[in-house]
C-alpha cells in the first residue's frame, strides 16, 4: 500500500539486534522481495535511493560474532554501536547514492528468476553501502600484530631468510630478529584518536598561516572514485614539508579516508616519528645501498597495504623540490606499488595513481631553499628544527591550491603485458614512461599564481632593473600566453594591475625587489642575492613556456630575420636533450609536435609570423624575453664544463660545488649574467647529463672532459648565450 500510494518510505536492509540471536539465528525479514513485487503490480515508477549514515570516521575493525551482536555489523552499526559512535564524534555524515529505477532493473534482469533478481539487487545495495562507508572511513582496519604476522610470515620474507643464511652463515633466528627490528622501523601504527587530534590542530594552523585552501569538488570526487574502485595511490608534487600534513588534514576535514604516507626516515625521530606513525606514516631509507633486508621488508609491507586497499601516498620526486619545478621521477616505491598491483590481479578492482598538484602563493621554506641552492649544507631534521619551524606561525603565506589530475591506473601502465615476466630493461622503460606521464599530469593541473606570473616577467628581463610600465606590459603578454596555453590562474585576480599589486607587495616586502620613485615612474631593482628565490616562483609555471623558450632561444642564436628551420630544429633538440633532467615535457608528443606547438605559441605571442611557408621574426624583443626564461639553465650547464676545463679534473662528488665556486668568480667577471645560474640542483643535473652523454669521463675518482665531444656543446651553449648577452 505504501509503495502504490507514492509516499516516501524508509527501509532497512538489516534487522535490529535481538537477544534471541545469541541462541538461534533468526531468519531476517527481507524488504527487497516486497519492493520488486510492488513494482511489478504498479505502473508508478519506484526508485530506491541507497543512503548511508556514518557516525564514526575511524576505520571499522573486523568484529567477531559477539561484537557484531553488541555493536552491530561492521558497516551497519547497532544501537549501542551508534551511541558510542556519536559519543566519539557527535556529527554524522549522511550520503545518498544514485537512485535505482526498479522498472529498468526488472527489464534488465527479466531473464533471471525472481530469487536471482532479489539477490542481485540486495547485493548491489549492500555493496554500495559498504563502498560509501569505505570512502569516508577507509578499509576495515587490521591490528598491528596481525599485519606484522602477514608481512613477516609471507613467502618473500621466508626466501629472504634463506638467502641471508646462505650468504652470511648467521642462524635463522638472528636474521628473523633483524627482520623484525627492520619492520618496526618501517611500519605505521595507525591510531585514529591521534588523527582526530592532529587533524584538528593542523586545521587551526592552516587558518593561522594561510588565507584558505582552494580545492574543487571534482578533485575530491576523483579520490572518492578511486577509493570505490580499489586502491588509491596519491602522488603529490613535493614542494614543502607541509604537503603531507596539508593533504591528510584536508581529506580528514572533507570526510575522505586519509592515506598511509611514505615518509623519509629523517622524520622518524621522537616525538614526530611517533605522531606521524599514529597518523599513518611509514618510513623509508633514503638509500638501499648495501642493505639486503630493508628493501624486501619495505616492499612486502607496502604490498600488504595495497592488498588491503589502504590508500597510500608517496612523492614520486623523492625529496622536496628546492627549485619550484618538478624533479625527475624516482622509480623505487613506484615499482613496488606496481609489483603489488600485478599480484592482486582482480578484474573488478584496480590500483589508481592520482597526480596531485599542491601550489603555494608563498612558500614557507623560501629562505632555507635559497641557502641550500647556494651551497649551504641541509640541516638535519631534529626537535630543535621543529622548534625553529614554529616561527612560520608569525607569518601569512597567502592561499594554497590543491588539484587532482586524471588518474593513471595500473592496468593502463601494464598495457596488457605480464608485469611479472617482462625484462628488467622493459620494466624500467614502462616505469619511466608512466612516471613522466604522472608528472606531466601534475603540471597540467598547475595554477598560475600572481607570484609566478610576475617572477616570470621580472626574470625574462635581461637587466637588473626595470620600469613599472615595462613590467606591466610584459605581465599582460605572459598572462595572455598562459591563457592561450590553457593554464588556469589563481589568486582571485584576473586583471593585470591586481596581479602586479599582489605579487609586488610580497616581493618588495620580502626584500627581493627594491622600489624607487623616479621622474618617469616607479622603477624596480632586483636584489642579486634574492634572484634564486624569484626563480623558485618563476619555475612553478615555467613548464608551460619551455618548448617556446627552446625555439625562441634557437631563433635568437641564429640571428636571422627568416628562420632556418633545420638549424633551429637542431638547436631546439639539443636543448631538449641536454636539459632533460630539468623539465617534464608532454611524453606523448615527439620533438616535431613540440616544435609545432612552440611556433604556434610564439606566433600568437607576436614574436614570429608565418608567411607563405616561411617563419619570420617580427619582434626580436619578444623572442628574447621568452628565450630568457631558460637562459639561466644554459649558463649552469656551461659552468660545469668550464669548471672541469679550468681545473683539468674535478672529484666526482665535488663537481657541482666546484662549479658553484667557479661560477661566483665568473659572475663577478661578468662572464655569466644570472646569479640564479649558481644553483646547486641545476649544476648536479648538468653533471649527471654530461656524464651520461660521455662529455665527462671518470678517471679514478675524478671527472675529466672528453675534448672531442665537448666542443659541440660549448659552441651551441655559447651561441645561445652570446645573443642573450648582446640583447643586454
């Protein structure tokens, strides 16, 4: 009668607990047959809307029979369970799913028996209720000791024990104790009351130091959907120590299950290590070199988390980027996750890698990064460092932007290949390609903030000072370039004057610029020692300009009014190859496609024009200001060659610092023009690239130049930078 009358009705799939259930199992009343029968007897469409009520955010532990009677089922709590949930967290979450039209459902399953129709509908409803609960609470938790047993009693660990016995001759008991100690150094000890306490504390801190966290509904929906489909692997950009705290606290605040996080063991010191373990952090060594036990135990623990469909977060760049741009992918943890995904082999579940962009209007560590890039040794994390870091609470750092890109699934990466049987070289090839795709998708979600746009405009200028009017015009052009490239902009400011005002307030206040009022308007002078910090903000969106900058640099180097396409193409590809560790370009676009995009962008920018099949230079200054965006990287690479040539040979481990020292002299002698070229990360990348290309060879423990190979690079870099010097 209720169904036929059209009145809304509430039905429960599970009965209330009863004392008789302890003696004999009652037959549960099932409302599903009545629902289906009512739809058969009426033309009025009946829609079933699944609704889940979640009163407790903590992961649900698996319960025995008595626990189910007292507290209810894991995903359907009883009266006592609900009271306890409300006592712990008084605010409940109600989530409704997509309505199921029973008429359409019956038509789809008309060939099935009534019993089969009832079973499928009920399973679909129960599965939805569990999945939605899992989106908020995460998968059912397992006790620490149970997970430890599953890891340490697994086949890979047994094989490790046998190998170590054969290799070292130690007793198996001694090796198992070593493995147990290693596990304890790695494993998380998840404790949701600590998550609740620390999550709320972090939200208070963000409200104090930031103007807000900008995240869209569709970004969170991508994480929720990955939770529904299997194991989500969060892969954020890594620019600050605050990244992992910010992401987890944001997910906690938005009722999304928080991840277990791969953290460096430099953060495992007390008390932070204990707090982080309680919030889901598990620890990895910076290097596995010479350690046969750690990588196996870590890989097996990670595989267990993936198998249990626990959300996991790791930074594919390895460490924090001190330069503001993405670092080349590190493939160790990435490969371990894919090993675990291949072992799951469930057709209805998948492992999804979610590229996450985290961008800051102002970075809290900007001065520390500038010191490290200039050669200062990184300070080891400690309690004293944490106490010093509390100083960030005295400042305001603008807004934070979080974006989630298009997921990349393990099945897409495998591309139908048998991951367990492919060769080592093929495995590395697939890993590298997938890592670059993830990084490219992070860059695709990057938001151009006022600090980035204005830093681009300032450092595109070849001189130390510039007029406000020139800066305003260049910001307008660069903003139009970003608009045409489809790069979203943040800061809440769409007009040039607003972008300028916000960024200049930060840069002048931070003593990166000095402002002077002159007769013909305001003039800004760039503080040489702070250019490396401006470079950090410039690099946040530099990826959008890189192909155009390579092409513009090649056009400027040749200095011809009509572009010699073959010669420009050669210099374009030289820069693309040489600077491969600096920039993540579209991995699905070859050099021809990237060149075509560059020509199109420079034409829209007003630097080039295409006429009758020819490409002509129409504004040399605009060609120059785009080329200047990568000039400091070319200077860094030239410095490495000149440092080795000047000293004849340099110790392998000391080459970047030797180039840094030599570069200070070159800067004083005006042999290079950009202080931001004295960047330790750029110099390390240059040494790596030249060593791989055979320009540097190892003699003992020292680098020497291979003179018959170095000449071409020196000539090309000289031509690219000579025209830049003439423009000044």
